[in-house]
């Protein structure tokens, strides 16, 4: 559920924040413990369990048209290694499938989004990212221009109540104070993980090169499906990404494979690398 910022009280110019704690956050900009400081600062103002910070930037060479940079996560009462493991899995397997960010990826301006957990379908994504950590409530603040988007996600487990309208109003105004720090941190800090990036030896780049050199004509859907297969997605996951039925996604795979002369995902990867396909034996 996306909440337009207009209904909030825009006349509230002054925020009651602890100056000393705010100073500690400012001093940590660009340093490894920045997100940890930010998490503790926010928890003092609006109780929470986790904080996640991300920046996304348009990238025409990326398979999804953008690349996401995970800047870090913080936990209030849990070991840092635990939250890092969960978020590493998120960025490795599920980030491109997350419907919350799909709706706001191309927005411009400042937005506050609340995840409706009842709308997260049952499956591995929900089980491993949310249910296993007893996550019950999440709101995400984003600020974006036409090329870059910074996001700040605040998460509560089921022992805390949902975010109230007062909480959301306060966080919206707090974002005006925090986003300049997030943007500065993103420009100076080491990135924990980058997704959807392309390098010269990336199989996706090699796939594009082979397509061009062989003069093979794939439809956009067939082309996108092959790229998602190379990235490791399953056919059901590809159907979700493309917003089509699984049977439709399977038909894209079959038509693309026929044009490329391959039969399996493994042979597709070998084809992209310019290697002769090692035909897999049946049975």
C-alpha cells in the first residue's frame, strides 16, 4: 500500500530528535557502522527490529534496467550476522521478485510505502525472508529522481504493533533529515552487495554478444526469459517477474530454445559462453 505524502501535515517543520544521537549518526557517515548507528537512532524514536538501506540506479546494460546496491542492515536485538545472512539471501534470490519495490522503482519524489503482509503469497520468498524471522510489519521510505532511488526500510516483528498513522507521519518528516545523509553515505561507503550489475565476463553480456554475432532473432519475451534463466531463476519465478502464467513462460522457453538449438538451462549457459553444448542423456 502506497501512502501519498500529501495527506500528512506539511506544516510540521520541527522534529523532536535527540541531538547527541543524531550527531553520532552524522559522524558515522561513510563508515562501516553507519547503518548500525542509524538503526539505534531510529529505534529510540519509533520502536523497530530491523533497518535496511538500499540505493538503486538505472543501468541500461543490466538485465532489469537497473542495479541495486545494498548499503547495509541493522538489528536492534539480534546478532548482525543473522540479519546479514537473511539479506544476503534476499539480494541473491528474491530482490528482483519483490512486488513492493516493483511498484515504486520508477517513481520520482519522496514516497512512503507500507507492505501489506497479507498480500505476500505463500512460498519460499515469504517463508525465508519474512515468516522465518517473524516479520509482521514493514514500511519503506524512498526518495528518487529520474536515475537514482534511495530507500530506507523499517521492519517490526510480530511482538510490536503495526506502524500507526502518527508513526508514518513522523517518519515521513524524518526522511527529509535523513535522506541527505543516506545519499552521502551511499556515495562514500563500501557496498555490501550489488545486484543486476554487468561486467565484461558476465554470462549475460556474453549471451548478448553471441546473439548479435549469430544474428539470431528472439522476441522480447523470449530474450528476457533466456536472460532470467541464465541468472538462475526458475520458470515459476520468471512467470512472476514477467507477470504471465507459468504455462506462458514455459512456452517462451520452448520457442527460444528451439531457435538457439539447445534443450536445457545448462546447454543455454554453454551456448552463451560459445562452448559446444554437452548434450544431457535422458534417464
